[in-house]
């Protein structure tokens, strides 16, 4: 460069600052960084052995042992699950099974006892085998005590002689079984029996052509066709006359000759004792739309084989 102090220096020329950082010098042959490789130290082509190169992309590793960056450690994973102990259900299942067995045994026992009682009633002379229901639960405790609080007897179409009972229902209160289980004592029994108007006419021998119907709580109306006169009606009174009998008697003849009424003028109906189980007797008689309703009762009666 010119040493003329009056001549201005070009713009590209700048004095060097001794404190300014020096630009890196171009690497000499076989020195410096190479693409994709680590730093290589200078080699002596004759005497030196080849320098071991650092692995590609391997960074700086600090001093060993508690210094520098530590590599990733194995992740311990989630803590083990605590297995909950399930409550044992076997005692509950066993208890339920025992209850089911006891209930089943109770129901089987009551069916056997009901059938046995029905057979005993039939063996006493009842025309048919009735249906017996032992009420109350459990049955086995009543059987152990030989004491049944409530027993229901029912039957349908009970025919004894000329009389047919359409339905019979009776309830026993307090049945005490004897020690040999061959019979029982009944504290009380009450119920009812229904005799239809058709069954009443057949049992009383009333001539055909006469139709019976209700005419008040204790009266029966008989309707018939009389020649020349036409359709007429008479009224008959129904009255209880004994422990097992009741009477039907015409009280108003009107213009109907008594001879046309036959037995309807006055006849009795006898209810056989065999048709009323366990010593039942007639307490009262009433007239309903379905027929003659008989109320039956019994006290301190027996039921034996």
C-alpha cells in the first residue's frame, strides 16, 4: 500500500485491531474438520501411526463418574397393582341354598299333608275327594307342633242321593292333630253350600215346566204356564226346619190350582250328613240369585281316619 499520508485509504481497508478475534485460518492438508467426521490430528506420513477417529455424530463425553451428562436410564415402569382380595361369597351362597331347600321341603310337606287330609275326609263318607288348603307359613313348624291354625276345605258338584250341591266351602279354625296322626280335633268350622234352583227342583220332585227364581231373601218365585189362564207365578217360603233340613212351601197360590204345582206346594229338602264334612250342620238358609245358600257350622268336631 502507498505510504502517502495524504492519500485516503480505500474503503475496504481497515486497520487491524490487535484485540479483535482473528479469522480462522484455512485448514492445512489432512487437517481440520471433514464433512461427517470428527476432528483429525495431523499425521506423519512416515513414522506416525494412523490416529483413531472419533465416531461420527458422537458428541463430547465428559469425565466418567458423577461428572458431565448422564445417559438415559431404564424407565422403572408403573408400580405393580395391588391385587384386592375378594370377599368370599361361599357362606352366603350356602345359606341361600339351605333356605331354598327348606322352603322346597316345606312346600312338599304341605302338599302331602293336604292330600292326606282330603283322603281322610273322603273316607269319612264325603261323596268326593275335596280340595284342602293348609294356610300359614312355614308348614313344618305347625306340623311339629301338631297344630294348624287355618285349614280350608272346598268341593264342587257334590252329589248325595237326589241332592246336588254346586259348591261347598268351609274353613277350619284350630286343627289339633292326635299323637298317631290318624285324626284331629277341630275347634270350629264354618262355611256355606249352594244349591241351584235346578238342583232344588230336581230334589223336590217339582213338575217340569215350572221355573224357580229368587223373590227376596227367603222366598222363591215359581213361574208356570196354566192353560186358558196363561203364565202365572206363585211364591214359596224357604225355612230351616232342622240341623240338616229345610222346607219349601207355597204361601200365595193366586189363581193357580194347587194340583198343578205338585210337590212345590210343600216339600222338605234333607241334606245328608255325608254331604257336610267334619260334622257340619245347617245354621241358616237364604235365597240368592244363584239358588239356595246354606250356612253351615260346627264346633268341637272330629276328623278321623
